[in-house]
C-alpha cells in the first residue's frame, strides 16, 4: 500500500475512470466501491459502510471510496484534516 492518502484518491480515481467505470456503472450504480492501490476491493450499499470497511482494512489514509455514478469521494485524507 502506498500510504499516501492524496495519491490513493488521485490514482484510484484515474484508474476507476479508465478501467472500472463502464462495468461498475452497468452493474453497481448507486453503490460505493472501496479502492486500494488501483483495485476495487468490494462494493458497499453506502459511503459510510465503505468508509468503515476501509478504516478497518487497509486503514485510514490507505484507501479511497468511489460512489458509482458520481464524482470521487476521498474520505481517508480529509478525515485526518478534520481531527
């Protein structure tokens, strides 16, 4: 894992757009993907569920979440700024 939250958000979103977007929007629209190092780990029904799973594994700052059919959500990095 890269450990850099900002790079996770940016690189995961670019990879999502290039590799996963079409299929994800076809089969998982309205769900939220947990992404780590350019891979979709799992789909969740809500952003909260995906965020909680990301905090448990792989840990805060090491993931991003992507709402399928929407702009990117990068809660891992922003949460650190809120604390």
